C-alpha cells in the first residue's frame, strides 16, 4: 500500500486543489489588499487592475466625436437651408421681372420727387403731378427691381407683393388713419419772430 491518501482520492475522481495566483513583484496591489470594487471591475472588464481611467478617456473621446459630428451636421444643414432660401429668392425675382415686364408707369419727363422710406433709408422716385395724386391716394405704388424703383398700378403692386413681398417699396393704404403730425404740439412750435 504505497498509495497515499492523495493518490487514492485522485483515483476516485477528485480533482487537485487550485493553486493561488501570485502577483508579479512590484506590480499592482497584493491580492489581499484589493478592494471589492476593484475585483468587480476586473471581472466585468476581463482585465486586472483599475480600468476606469482608460475607459473614461474613451468615453470622453466618443463624446467629443459625437459632438463634433453633430455640429458639422448642423453647419451643413444651415448651409443647405441658406442655399435653398437663395434659390427661392432668385426664382421669385425672376417671376417678378416677368410680371413687371412692360407694366412700369415711370415717366421720363416727370420732375416731382416723391420721397419714401425703404430698407431703412430715404429713397425717391420722380412722378408727374397726376401720378403724385394717384400715388398718395393708393392707386399707384412703387416696386424695387434690380436697384430701380418702378411706378406701378395697385393691381400690379398686389401681384408683386404676392410674388416677392420684399420688393414692395411704397404701398399706401388709403383707408389707414392719417398719422398725427408730431410737430403739432405747442412745445415744438417755432415762434413767428425767430430769425435764422
């Protein structure tokens, strides 16, 4: 009976006890001093040691990449919308030019300047006395096309506004109440005896 107890147990099907892992000298923490959180993270990641730093760098890099892609997509979309708007404006201007073809009532012999505000600036158009009355009554209007101001009748003005509203430079509504003169206040009256 030279068989030891160990050999007899192995013969019956028992497996030998697993040998404990030994850490390499100078690397990492000894197995007894590791925290439970480190063990859990090692099991999840399949690696030994704390992987949190590298994982957060990857997550941060992903976040920056996603943000950069989103900003790029927003810039592309904004540029596409800008180009679409420019295309629509070009088409509207072309329709307006077709509408105004031969319908302008500008008179080359007109000498009366009619001033109006358009685009934040004071502009003028030269009209005859009859055209001035009709313009102030709302029977005529002014449309801007390619830097020129064209005098048109009210019907054409309405059509021009439907085609391209920013082109309407002067449209007078005869039913609108007249604005009060801001200088009618006695505070702003100029004395009769004032000499310039």
